[in-house]
């Protein structure tokens, strides 16, 4: 058939290591391509975003457990935090400091001597994770949402539900962003196809862009996990360069001799498949027509009642028949009757 059948891992392998064979990937069916994108984005989102978010918020050293178990009485009011006393502790490489006498902590306040760190001031919170990622949150975003330490036990089950809903929304956003970026790169792909005089429809160029983003998407996930301090500007430049190279190779792959021979091969397979389907369909039609004709003949013959050959009279003379007895009108019986008449006439004489 015309579509290339590749499973999920084969598509990833071709997308990363074989840009000169993108002519095969662009023949993947639309349903298979959609399934690939949804599954691929789901895996990278779960590994790169959702799991770290759950660990940071609900993990053993996460924000919720720290507030629930370690912090003294506190109150959040008008976007500012008030704690009854200063709190500082170090546990298994994790440093925690809560000091609301400090107006705001800065990134430079995070020490490199600890694997993890949480600094909480009157106006913000800064956290350092095991992988070195540093994040900051300002309490001003909670303005108008006032609470104290008693709310944690009540809100903890609902927080998990909110994280589940938030995870689904993040995933859907990432899928949409993947398709949108692929659409933007398709414009560059059409330009490459025009310059190289490669006559490709937009659908093929778009599929090339979708697979061209696989490598950089995986690279982004690795960078976010292990190199979180890489500037976004450098990551964007890296994404633009790598994806563009893959698109150029992917577009030009359609002009190779391998692509031409491969297209001829799948075309011959497709024609053979359709011929077999046509012959099978024709055979089924003829067989059905024959069965129907046979059935009709049987129905028409069911009303036929054959002539009954009368039994001979019980007289011992085999040549004697009753006058009112019906005899089959066959040449043999007619000849026999004539012979019997001749014998009777001879006896009478």
C-alpha cells in the first residue's frame, strides 16, 4: 500500500538518525503521524515538566511538606508572608531558610554548598532543585488570597486534583505548541522546496517539519533536566539551527535516487494490492451471481411434477393393458403397442 508502516520507536529512530530518508517518514499515514505526535509530546512533557513539578510541590522535600511539617505558624495576607519566628535547617543536603524580616531573596543568595535549597522571605520564595534548576515565585501573585497555616491540611487533597488538571492542560498546550512550531518551520520548508525545485505538496513539507523537530524536542527535555541554567536565547538559537538542518536534508531526500526507487517499489506494491482486491471482488461477484442463478433454477424446478408411468394391469398377460390406463408417450412404448396390436390380430385370424 502507499503508506509506510512504522511503529513509534522506528519513527523516532528515523527522525533522529536518518534525515536523508525522510521521504519514508512523509509516507506515514495521517492517523499514525497524529498518534506519534501525541505520544511523543506526552512522554517528553511527563519526563521534562510534570514529574519535576510534582516532586517540587508534593515530594518529600517539596513545598507543601516543608510548609506542613517544618514551618512555624504563618499567615499570608495582601500578598505578603508573616512568620512568627525565623527558621533555618539543613537536612541531607537540603537547606531551608524562612525569614520574613527579609523583604526579598535574590538568586545570588542561593548557596552552591547544598544540593537543594528553599529560601522564603516576606515577598518571595526561591528554590534550588537537585538538577541545579533555580525557580522563583513572588507572593504578590497571591494578592487577595489570604490564608494561614491551618489551610494546608484542608487544601492538600484539592491541590493534588488541581495538579492533575493542570498537568492535562499543560500537555494539551504542549501538543498545540508542537504543531504550531511545525507549521512555522513548514514555511521555511516550502522555501527550501522552491529553491531546490523539489515539487512537494504542503502536506509533505509539514510532515517533514513535524519529524524535524523530534531531535531538538528531545534535546530540550535533556537540557531542562540536567542543564537548567542554559539561557533561553541559546536554546532558541540551537533549536532554529538544528531544526533547519533537518528540514533541508528532509526536503532534499525526495530528490535522491533511493527515494525514486522506493516510491516505485511502494507504487508497485500498491498496484498489486489493488489488483488482488479487484480480482477478489470480481470473483466474489461472479460466485454470488452463480449462486443466485443456481438458487433461482432450483426454485423454478421445484414446481415441476414429472409424469407418472402407470403400473401394468394385474392381468398375467404382460401385453394386456386396461383401456383407460395412461401410457407414457415415448417412442419405445408406441412401438410396443403396435407390436401387441399385430399379435392380437394374428391370433384372431
